[in-house]
């Protein structure tokens, strides 16, 4: 949005971007935008440098398929490192980012936000990028809309590769950067290394059978994790004891690009044209994003379901077709979010302009003077 000519101020809840959690993948569709924004070289330098990933059978690690890493998630790097590079870049171009500022309330009439310290800040437009536990969601929708369970949950881990150096079964994981995926019945595990094997992380996706507290930071139950991998490749048991379709980050970057382009094309005097609301009715930004984001989500669900079922009732001596387990993300990558917005803007904005004039949709979070 800064590059589109807007003055931007960011309020971030955390005090610093700690190196917690697992990795993020940045596909070609995201890297294309990040290159324009001056972030490409920095992010490539800190990402996983493996050319290929291995998709393995759950119980013995047999390689079922190999696939170029770019077909999966593109460049994989630790989310903490990526966040730091994003923060450096936006500050370089003059965006004010205030860390440790928790937004506790939104006022749609202002519009304004109130911080935990009592400060109130007004703006022409408020963009609430506050994730799945969004405080703003209820303000926008007019009702509480809790996340719906997918039926699956994840355990995540991140640790130093040195913990594996004395484990002969696992030493190969840290001798070079690698990405491995184990698939089984209703479960899969993704493992990758960073910084030439100095760091390791893994994530296990499994059936969600527990009623646990909703939290961003909930310590994992190691005994529960060990039970999940009892019948797994022995190398994974050792990795566990030592301690998402992979398009989430890329789609978020696309969404940011589309939002900024919508506002740039609309101009300050016509911001309602870019951002309108009424449940189930036309919204310019949503019209441009909804179908692609949903297809990306469905693609991830299809992959999870395919991995979790492909080996069921299959004789161990039967060779599986590698294509049956490969990731099918390539269709996502040629897309240019900014160019798509420019091309489709005349049609979708005309539709929104007509409905605005007829009172069928209303402006969202706009200052009225």
C-alpha cells in the first residue's frame, strides 16, 4: 500500500518476531510480487536450498515419489526470519511499524482503533489483518463467526540440528538441506532443514480427537506425539524424540497486493469502490480474491485427503504410481495478482459502483466528513 502512494501505519501485537514455530513456503506467485517490492534477494538467501523433496511411505520411509521443491511451496524459510526481513524492508521505505501495540477495539464510525494502552488512532481506512482469531471479524460481519474445525490438528517443532548429529539414523537429515514428507493413513509429517542443516523443523498433521484450549502458543504433549509415530519410520521416531497446502503465506501476499492495487485504482475519493460490504453481495476486493483463495484451500484439502488415504488397503508389494502422491500446485504459480487486478478492475468496479449507487452495498470502515 505504501508503494501505491498511501501513508501507512502498522500496529503489531508482538514486541518482536521471535524464531518460533515452523517454516513458511513462498511460491513463485508470491516471489514475483516480493521481487517488485525489493525483498527477493533477502528471502532467497535464508530459504531452504534443496532442489528436490522426497515423499515417503509412513512406516518404513520408502520413497514413493520425488518432486522439485518449487512444485510444493517454493522457497521454504523460517517464519521468524521472513518476518524480520519484511519488517526491515517496510521500515526502509518509510512505513511506521509500532511493535507491542495490541488493538483491543474498533470503531467503525471513526473509523478508529483503540490500543491496549488507551491510545485511539483514526484513519481513512482500517485494514484488520489479524488472522483466524480476528477481533475485527465480528465488527465487519455483525455476528460472532468462530473458526470451524477441519477435523485435523497439527503438532509443530523447531530445534537445532546438533541434537541429531549423534543419531546415525538421522544424520543424513543435517548433512545437507532437505525436505521429506511421510504419508500414512489419516496422517502425514513434513520435515525440512535450514541453514545447511543447522536447524530442523517438522509438522505432523493428524486426526483431531482432542478438545483443547484455543491458543496461539500451546505447548505440545510429547507423549501424544510419540503415540502418533509409534508405527512410523524409525528415523521419524528419533527426530521426534530430539525435540499447512503450503500456500498460506503466498496467498496472504497476493491478497495484500490486490488490496493495494484496488485502492490505487479507486483513488482516495473512491475508496468505497474498492472496499464495500453487505453479506453475500458484491465486494470489489472479495470478487477479485474469493475464488482463487478458495480454490487454493480446496487444493490443500484435496492433497491432505489424498495423502491420508492413498495407502489404505494397498498391498505393500504393489508399486504406487508416483503421480498419485505428488503435489499439484503448479497451476497456482503463473498468476500475477497485480496484473490480474488491473485487467479485471473495470468489470468488477463497475458492478460495485452500480450497487453502491443503488444502495445495495455500503462502504466499509470509511471516514465520513
